C-alpha cells in the first residue's frame, strides 16, 4: 500500500507540458504520520521561489533558436539523435530508456535526467555535478557520447548548422553573426531555462489550496515526506536528485 501511495503522489507532482535550495522539512516529518500529531502533508511545505535570471541580451531570440536546435537530429554526429531523443515531453523530459542511447545507437552510462526547472539549479549539472553551468552541460552532451560530435568538431558543426536554409534568420536574430560552439550552447541553455513547471497539484497544495490533492494523494505525500524517506533524494519543491 505504501508504494501505491507514493505512486499516487508522483502523479500529483506531474502534469507540466513543454513547448515541447529547498527549505528543510521539519524534523518530525521523518516519522510515520501515525506517530506525529500533525501529518507531514499538513505541515508548511516548501514552495518554488520566483525565478530570477540575470539580464541577457536577446534571451527570447536565443531561446527560439535553442528550441529549434533541441529538436534537430542534425545537431548530432550521425544526424540521428536530437536532444529531444533523450528528453521527450511524453517521458516528462527525462529518458525513455533506463540508460541513455547516444548517436550511432551507442548505449551511454547513465539515465537521461528530466529537464524541468533546471533554470533554478546553480553550480552543478550531470549526475556527478561535473558541469558548472547549463551551457557547459549542453556543450558536453553535444560533444560527448550523447550526440557524439567530439569537442574538436563543435565549431565546425556549428558552422554546418548555420549554413542550413532557415537557420540563418534565427542565428542573426539571436545576435550570432558567426556561429560557434559556445553560441549553440547558449541557445540550448536559453531554451532549457524556459522549461519551468510551477503549477502542479503539489504546487497548488503547498500554496494553500488543500483541495488540490485528493485524500489518497495526501497519503502518498505523507509517505514520501515521512516513513518512505523519498525526500532524502527527492526533496520538495524541486523533487530532483
């Protein structure tokens, strides 16, 4: 029953559709709902803060270019994989396969994580935190096994993409007269920062709408924040690892 309750809660935090540091939980929430006077779901819950991004010239135009690039398999070495191949809307922007599949159908070493709310993250991307910016993350995935282009070939690939009919207008609008690898990474990161999910049933519940979650979903939240200890890896309000 516990696992069913957690599954019900997982449904409650899903629900955003793409165009494609959390506050700590009170110490008492680690106990089971029966052992506490107030159930974890009824305590004050962390909410997503307002998203604040630094000023960036032509952010919208860069995001539009990044949106197109994100879905284009010609970004990869073999013209066979897009960013979207590992981050599909229908899979919650996370990997469909247990282990990511890269260009040339090469199996990678890790699962592709979801991209929701990456605009909130600071200082560490990838499962091991090796990328310090979202731009670095995009560039590494493009050069590495996911897209297979290779670090030494990124500028050449950028020029190749910019020469494709239809792209020139987008590159010019973004202020990229001579496209380079870093500019592709900027565009992809700008698009990924638009993937913000702030109106799930959990968000509404945490903000005070106690009808946003069903009684069964609230029991799932109790389990997640309490005896299930899901919050150790999936702390609200982000629920990411």
